[in-house]
C-alpha cells in the first residue's frame, strides 16, 4: 500500500532552523521514498513500510541529536500526495 505522510517538526530550541534542516536532510537520505519539503511541512510518499521505517528511524535519530522535539504527522494511506495528476 502507498502511504503519504505530512510531517511538521517543532524543536524545543531557540535556534530551531538547524534541527529542521538536518531532519529534512536525514529524511532525504532514505531510498525508495519520495520526500518533498514545503514552507510548513515535509511530505513523504512511498510503500507503507518504507515510509514508516524512515519516520521511526528519523525520530530516534532526532532525539539523539537534538533532544526533545514535537513531530506532527498526518498519514494518508492509499493516497499519492505527490502525484502530479492530483496537483
């Protein structure tokens, strides 16, 4: 099943941009998923297990690197959010 996930990150740091940029870069390192960043969120799209693994690993990595952060995630199972025909 295809899964689209929209993620917004809120670091508990005054200088919040470096953790956000590093987290996006980390998400982009995963193969076989599509990652597009926008002003307020990053959208991941791909096979369910691959997207969920990327989120799980990135959240653990983020906690080790930056401490506590808030992740807001919307899951859209069976929807290709980045499909150009839907734009």
